[in-house]
C-alpha cells in the first residue's frame, strides 16, 4: 500500500493529511500555532512556529497510524496565500511573517497604484489590483518602516515554500501562489520584470518558478530525522490554499464552481484563458491544474459573521446546531431584515477595508431567529456578488460545489441554492487544501495520470440541494436592497473609522 501526504499551512494551524493511492482517507492531524497582533490591523506569525508544528504533526500522524515511512510515495504542500516570509543570507528568518489578513499597507497600495500609472496598467501587468493582503505592499512596508531588516533580505518566500525549504533545502516557488504576490505576470506565468523595475525590487530575491505538479526536491537527512519521514521522499511543489482547495473539490473542469463558506467566503471557477477583471473586482490567478487559470471572488467574513453572532451577540449560549434551528424558525427573507457582512471590511466586489457590518430594517417585530437567518442570508448575498462577476467573465456555471464549515448546514445550503437559483452539490471530501495538496503529490509522482483520474478515484457527490422557486421573489427583492446599501453607506464608513 502506498500513501500520499498533504500539508496545509493555514492561518490558525497546520493540517497534515494522508490518503492511500486507492482512494481512501487514512488520517488527519492538526497542530496550532500563535497569532501576533501588536497593533490594530496587524497580523503576524513566526515561520519557525509553522515548522515546529509541522514537524510535530507529521511525526504524530505517522506514529499514531502506524504508517511505514517508506510507503509514503510523495508529499506536497498548500498554504495561506500572500503572507510574507523574509530570509537573510544564512537562510534564517529575519522577522515574523506579515500575514494575508494584515491591513497595515494601505499607503503602500496607493503608492503602487501611482507608480504603475493607474489600475488599468496594473491589471495589464499582474492581472489584479493592489490590495493590503497581497505580498508586494508588505515588501514595500518593510522597506519603508524597517530599513535595517530590508537590507538583510536575500530570499522572499511564501509560507508553504518556506516549509518546503525546511524539508528539502531547496528554495523554489510555483505559479499558483506566486499569482497572489502582485509581482507575477499571471498570463505568462513568470515574474513581471516591469513590475519589479517599477517597484525597485531585485529579482534575485525571488525564487525559481516551477509548475505546481513538478518535483521541487527530496526530504533531507535532517528533515527525515525531524519528522519521521524517509530520506529522499519525493516532494512536489504544491499550490496556494485556494488552488489546492479547488483541486480537492474537483474544480478542474470548466463549468464547475466552488463556493467555500469558511471563516472567509470564496467563489472560484476554472478558466482555460486568462481573462482579468479590468475593474479589479475579482481576482485572476494561476491554477494548480497545469496551464489553467481561475477567477475568484473573496468575501472576508462568511462563517466568520456567524461565529461573531454566536460569540458576541448571544454570549455562546447557542451552538451552531441551535442557531441553525433558530434560523429555520424564520421565513425566507427574515421579515426584510438585511445584514451586510462587512465586519472586517470587504474584498469582493468592494475592495474597502473601511466597510463595516450593518443590520438594516430592524423593527419591533424582529426576534433572535430573524437576526440569525439574516446573517446567513447576508453572507449568501455576498457570495452572489462574486458569482455574478464570474458570470460577467463569460464562464458557464453548470455545477456549484459547496465546501467549508457552512456546507454542514443544510439550511445555509438551501438558502444558497434559492438565492443563486442553482442546484448545490455536496461532495464526500471536506478536507480542504491539505487534501488537494495530497492529490497534487499523486499527480506529480505519476501515481495519477492527471487530476481527472485523481478525482475519479476519490471524489463522489454526496447530496444535491435543489432551489425552491417559491423563494426567488423575496430573495431577489432583498438582494436588490442589499446591493444598494453599500453605495448608500460607503462615505459614512470612511467617516466612522
């Protein structure tokens, strides 16, 4: 029996997963690490914490499940996009990593836009707008605010690429993660010389670029000792978390859309051609599926809004199951109570870090159940925003696959089906990017001919939720109000910060 191992460097923990080559999930293991926020809007982690937790998780999953290391054929990695890792001449970490959800770089984003010559030129160069979450503004922030640290930089990496370096001693990167740096020519799959020149960033600081399914190195003797893996085990490049999530959800064919209702919300569709949004409302990134692309919209607070409601509005007196039951007691439309899910700003379609959450239309007839359901509906309206933009790119939507914590709520999935007027499909694997990374390991090692074969071996449809046509009118009405609220309030958001 041969095994494949996937590693996902997430924001709260590392997840390690082992699957067998014959289509079985063998085991998963997670290990958390600290998050540091020294100032408002800052979000940092120590890359050494990632490595320490990864070592422990791999050792644990191998020993706990009696896996023979020589039976692990291949390893691959996924990781949080955009987060900045800086190494010095000795390949030691210079400072804590600045994470994707860090918002300190508004000034640098404006500076990039001015230096490049406007949004149209920026989209032409790197297919995406300048947002606080991306890597390039973080590099400029370090240069502007920590010049001594900037002088030490010899290598700029992303989280999973740092962990891969610790496993193999090879410094490399791959297309899907690079696409989120704002330094990468997405259309031509290479570092943008013009962008680097404009921003005065030395190309020598950036790693070699390979495909997601290419061999990136082999487990070193030291890494084998640290993790319990076998020396010289094959390590495949891997992908960004969303690209790996797409692979693990079977979004490897045009016409399929992945909707993830996790802490954040993601709407993602594969494309054969690189067609960016000229207004920068949705992203265009390289897929881990070789020579493919994907368009993606991201809302910053999806299930995060639900968790906020549970923790702060109801003091954790209700668990998720109880809140779902409460929401089901409200009729569709929540008696015209509408929620804007902009608790931490928004990314798609409004790239506005100052946007904030709103309950609109409160009256004395509204009860707890209306508030709970309106949060679920507001999140779905935000997902519909992204779906509409993907449709604008001319991409067909034949099937919608839902993953993430929200997929466990039958009611939330029904609301989604009713709002987008599409059948919603639930699949058997809910293991996310780590599972996608394991499939990439299998394709890269030649165990699977391609992702289509990997999908056939593993992914099955568990359930289909059909839309209820009786709810179309009420949701269309509420969505029209929802879309107008941001335009009405955006100036007030600016004044309220």
